[in-house]
C-alpha cells in the first residue's frame, strides 16, 4: 500500500488531470473506452474478427485474445491480493461505475497494453504508442484509478504479452523441428 504522502500526491495528480482535460467531451470518450475495455471484451472482439478474416494467422489472432484475457485475469488476481481501494477523496470526481472497489492494478491498462503489444506485433503498426496512453489517461480522467494503478497495469500487460510471444515462438520452433520447415 502506498504511503499517505504518495496517496496525497496521486490525488493531486488526479485533480490536475481532471481539471485540465476532464471536459464533458473527454469524459464521454473516456467512458466509451471504459466500456470497450471492460473485462477485455473489446480486445477479444477485435481478435475474433481477425481470426475470422485472416485464416493464415489465426493462431496469432487467438494469441491476442488469450493475451488480453490472461492479462485481465492476472490483474484481477493481483487486485484481490493487494486490495487497494479506488480513489475515494472527495475532490476526485468519479465519472463511471466499476465492477469492483479495488484499484491496483488497472485491469483496463493491463489488457489494453497486452492487446496493443500483440496487435502491434501482428499488424506491424505502432499500436502500443497509439492505444495505451489514451487508455491509461482515461482511467485517471474517470477518477477510478491512481496514476500508479495504470502504470503498474501497463507493465503487467507488457509482461503478459511477452509471455504470449514467447509461447508463440516455442510453438513455431516446435513446428519447424517437427515438419522441417
């Protein structure tokens, strides 16, 4: 658990972010992002669409779904161990409902980072740079996470993606050895 000083500093950051960019329009977009990222379902939907249309790379599209869901699951386990409550300072405006009262790490940040890394690797696009910062910022704008929650979630998501990529590499190596290709 963070010290009282760290928590106070994080509340000041939350207040500054909400004051600077927490306009009704930004909050509306952040809520949409929140709904998309809930339980990693938006990422699973994208992976399913890719799996349906890109038959030669179905295993990699499945890896995106597995990575996003696995990252989400890991974040839930950590939340239940750490048990850090969400921001509850009266100065922080909470702009969306949440499925739990636990904050650390941000599951949205975790699954989005995992999905973005895996999708970026699959498509060759710089998706982590494009997708991750807005999702992390949205969780702070919405007042449901401290900055350290989203940073830890993003690190966990990157680690989760690395596990999926390592597993894919082992499968590719095993396939090459078995079939000599």
